[in-house]
């Protein structure tokens, strides 16, 4: 499952932080998740809890911050929010559009006790 691989990757990063900074408890994990990452928040939270069990992350709150998909039109330069995966420019209808945000998937911050 998509989410399991994601959470596994996140925990590699968290565990590195935990051993480097001698963290005793992680109380909150803030994630930035772009809408284009196609992550189901409920599934992600469920996986997170499974991985956290028995570690210093157990009981931590997972905060998922959504990042909307935005595009930049190559023809007219307009930057706009992409709705329903429609990447055409709303201004000039050009379909040569660069994705400016929406693929994010990273840990924004950790609240910890050392
Ligand atoms: Zn345009």
C-alpha cells in the first residue's frame, strides 16, 4: 500500500532525529502533504499509529497540512490553483502549465521532549 511506504520513509527520518538528538518523546508530527501526492489522510494516520506503537512516537499527534496544487502558465505567466486535476490555464486556456506545488510530502516539524 502507498501509505505504508510513505510512513515507513517518514519513520526512517524521525528515528534518525530521535537518535541524533536523544529525543525521549515525540508529541506532535506536522506533515506537509500536497494534494497531488494522492494520500488518504485516514489511511496515513492509521499507518502512522501502527508504526508508532512501542516507540517514542507512540501517542504523538499527527497533523497533516494540505498543500493545494498550483500551476504556472508558460504562455501568460498566470499562477493559479488547479482544481479537479485540470491543468489548463483559466486565463488563456493554454495547457502548457508547470506544477508549482502539490507534490509535497515531508515532515514540516516535530514537537519533542529531550
Ligand atoms: Zn495562461
